[in-house]
C-alpha cells in the first residue's frame, strides 16, 4: 500500500483512457457552470455566530415582540451649528419623505417625542406643527431633549446631531438594496443646500456593503489568483503547454465547486467566498508537483507515457495524502456548533477531495495529449533558467546548512516554536462588531459619529420574561424593573438606559409615576405608547442600554457580571427569566465561545494530521519528525497576531486551520521523497541532500504560488477577509523554512540517535 492508499491509481486510468475522462468532464462541467451562475450572496452578520444558544433564540424573540427596537437603517444628520428653524424644517421634511417611501414601515426620531398620556388617551406630540414655535421655545427644546425616548439616543445635547431610525420591509436582498439606494437619494436631495450632512448606517447598509464587497471579491480573487498562478507556472515551467495542463484542472475545479455549492443550497458568505481561491491554488500546486515530475522524467530520457506513469506512481501518493490532510484540516470545522463555520468546513473539505479527483482525472490525460511536442524535443539536463537556478541555489544553501549543523538548526527551531507558542497563548479574543466593515465605509464613519455624539451605537437588550399568569401591573414587576435598571446604570460603560422605570420617572415619579406606569402595564388599559417596552400578551418587558465600541475581551466580563446579578433576581422571583441579548452582545459572547471551540478543533486537527502522516508513511519516526516543522508556522502566525493585530479573532483561527492543512503538504512531499531515496539504498545524509534538492524547488514554487493566490484576499475591502489572507500567507511562507531547514535537521538528528534497522541495513548494503 502506498502513502496515497492506492487512490493515485485514478491517474493511471486517466493516462490509459484520456478521451473518456475528458468526455466525462465535458458532460459534467456545463451543468456545474449553470449552477455557479445561480449562486446568491449571504450578508447577515448575525449568521456568523448563530447556533442553538438560547441567546440567539432570545434575539429572535426580541425582533418578534419588539420589531422597532432594532431599526434596519439609521440616518445620521450632522450640522456645524445648532439646528435652526431651516434645519428643523429640512429634518421634518426628510422624516416625512422617508415615511412615505414604499417599503418603510416606520421612522423614529426626536420628532417622535410625545407627552405622557393621561389615562386611556393616546400620547400627543411635543413638537408642534408650526416649527417656528418650537425653534424659539427653550422649554419645548428642553422637554424634547430630556424625553426618555430621545435623550442620548436620537439627539445630541448640542443640537448639532440627529439620528433617524428607519424600519424596513423588503422582499429579498436586491429589493432591500434598491430601497436603501432610494432612501440615500432622498436624504441627499432633501439635505442638499441646507448645511446639513446625511449619512446612512445600520444593518441594511452593512448588509448592502458586505454583498457589494463579496461580489467584488468573487470577481477579483478568482481572476487575479488565476492570472498570478498561471504567471508563476509560466515563470517556473516556461511552456504554454504546461500552463494549459495546469490551468484547465484549476478552472474546472472552481466551476465544480461553485456548481456544487448551488446544488446543495450553499450561499456565498464571508468565508465560503474564499473557498474557490483555496481550491484554485491547491489544484495548481498539485499540478505543479506532477508536471515537474513529468518534466524531469522526460529530460532524463523516458517516454512521455512512462514519465506520466512514473509521476503518478511516485508523486501521486503524496498528492493524495496532502489532499487527505488538507481535507481533514477543513473537516475539523464541521463539528462547530455554528453553521457559518461548519458550512465552510463542509464546503472546503468536499472541494479539496473534488479537486484531487479533477487533478488526477485531467493532468495525466491532458499531459498525454498536449505534452507530446515537449517530449519529442532534445533537452539539456543542466538547468539554465535563471529563476530555477536561483531557487536551486537557495535549496543548495539549505542542504549545506543542514549537513553542517543539523542539531543546532533543530534546536533553533525548537526554541522558536516554544517562544512563538508562548506568545500565542497570551492572545486574547478581540472581536468587534465594527470589524465587519471596511475602514473607509460610510456606515463605519456614521457609527463612529454616533459613538462620539450619543451614548453609543451599540445596544444591549434585557428581556424580562414573566410566566403567563403573572400580572405585569403588580408592585413586584415594578420592583424588578427598578432593580434591573439600577444594575445597568451601575455599569460605567452603559448609558441612555431605557426602561419602564425611565418612563415612571418621566411620568412624575413617586406614587404618581408608579400608578400611571402600572396603568400602562395593565392589559386592559395598555396603549400603543407601551408597545416599545412591553409585550403585554407575551408577558415580556424590554430594557435597553447604549454603549460605545468594546472589544469582546472588554465586554465579556461585563456580561458575566450581569448574568450573575440577574441570576440573583431570578432566584428571588420564581418563574421569571431574564435574558441579555442584542446583536453586539450576543455576537461578542458567541465569538468568545467560537474562538475556544476553534482552538480545540485546531489542536485536534493538528494531532490527527500528524498521526495520519505517520500512518501514510508507515513510520512513527516520520510522524514525530513532522511535529516541529508543522508547529513552526502556527507559532509564527500566533506571534504575528499578538504583536501586530493585538489578539484573536475567529477568522484568524479559521486561517490557521486552512493554512496548516495546506502547509503540511510540503512536509508530506519531502517525507515521501526521502522515503523513496532511502528505499533506493542511499545513506541518510545523501537521502536528505537529494530530497532537499529534488523537492525543495517545487516546495518553494508551489508555496509561492499558493501564497500568491490566497494573498489576493488582501485586496478585499473587508477586514476579516484581509486578516484571513494575512495569516494564511504567514503560515505558508513559514512552512518553507519548516520543511527545508527544520524537517531535514530533525530527521538527521533522529537518525543519529534513533536509527531504523532497515535503514542501517540499506546503508551497509550500499557501502
């Protein structure tokens, strides 16, 4: 049994029946191409962390019971001077126009401020129809400014900044995008020549920005990665025929991947949008290894068919094993409880297996047809190409260093890995909701402006869910509301606490405020004013707090304190459930959990892959020797996160899984070559030297190719995608050092102190 468990034999079938394989591919590809054209984009940021966690269920309940609590769109209006009569007129006109827009279900602003209702009466607006009366009345301005719905939420204290919360109803992403564009046009036209500046933010704008960025990324990544990949293939192989043999499997694999995503109902999101680039470079890398082997065999005098068969038999097993380890690294994400990550794991693991099948089906068949002209030419065995000569020189330096001081190099590698992992353990989760947006986006600028002028753009929601028979207008309800309000108010990071207690104080406070609030909470006398903070039929009360941008590591201890203090209230009130929710708090807490789970998943994947290497190579020694060189890239990536990025995000850990799964391929190709050299009876030092010189150039070329392809993600405007690309590139480039320096140094050291019996016998025979 080979290191590829015999699966590489598919390449021999392709060699012997090329036209049948090509016909089969030609029949499948149009179907997949159609499916690829039907793919949709998913942009709901909440779906990143969605799981079966009760916090997400409470978030859905919040949207259901209090649909206007989280506006889909926010319009930010700025002025250099306090709003005067003309500004107020323009603002009211804007509110009225937006309200009349088809698809808008409601607009909240400081114009929504109303006076406390009397009895069963509906509340009346504070701001009169004649805005001149309001503009000249300091008393009315103060009444609006200190209104519990407005203060620090919709209007700044200096009257130079206003926020409009807009609720939308649209069918599908395209309809929502058109609605956002319509509102943006309305804002720009209404505020033109007024001295007011309007900007849009909110979930709808974020979704629109992410969809646009994903669509751009899909166009950019695939095209740039393919151009870069083929350019490097040309640089390394200098033959159009070789480029075609490499390009066709890569294009087919991407088409099949995208078509398969459509068949199984998988949309393109922040992670799955990266999958085609991953598969593109994996296929090009495998093609490079196979084509170099074919080229080398032809130059050595073998016929084309014999060269292809030799490449399949000698390099094919390593390609299979590298695909298995890469797929295993991706599959480690499948068991994540978050569907966003799990679907990415399924997509990339299946795509890696699919890429292997496409490579083995097409490379031998295409080579047999397209490389005949190359096979008929006369070739010099001496390498004259300056690029390959330069790469060979680097490999020669590495081989000489390993031969001269293997134990010193191994020790340096051990120290670097230990130091890198020590630094990596100091990384703390640092997810921020704002990290979903490009630094130059209108939405991010608007959010930062809200942080500057109001209590904050982020909202923490607390739901008090009472049992069905509970009387909401009871004294006990009011006491619990006050307790929860006071707890939130005691946290310095929170501001603009809005609760029925706020309304109670606004209604006059004391016994009068208590009686009037109890009347509002009464199921018989409740009116529309109560709908923003009480769901009478569901026995649910909403309390909210605003806060500035906080990293997950800063927000997590606050959420823990709230959980513990609310638990005390629950114990004192049997049947009461207090839920802390809101998009940002839930995402922050879920990111912490996700990062811990991804860390465990990565550790398990690393251990399993190293064991699989030992099994594939039929050698415990090979598995142990691969530990240091494969941990080195992870250590370097962790050190980068600590010193440059300042902590962990879930994207970086996904990048570790992807990068490790690809980087380990170089180790496998080296070990496979070393095993072949030792099987030919060469001594340890000679086998190591030849392995470095034979595999090293291809390792360098394929790694540069993969890093360049995945490096196209650095062109994305989305910070999470950029971070992913940065980490993967660091891991891949570090893997070159691990494979060409630390791995042979460790192998040499192990052979010195723990020699294999059969290898000693081979050395005696060769001597």
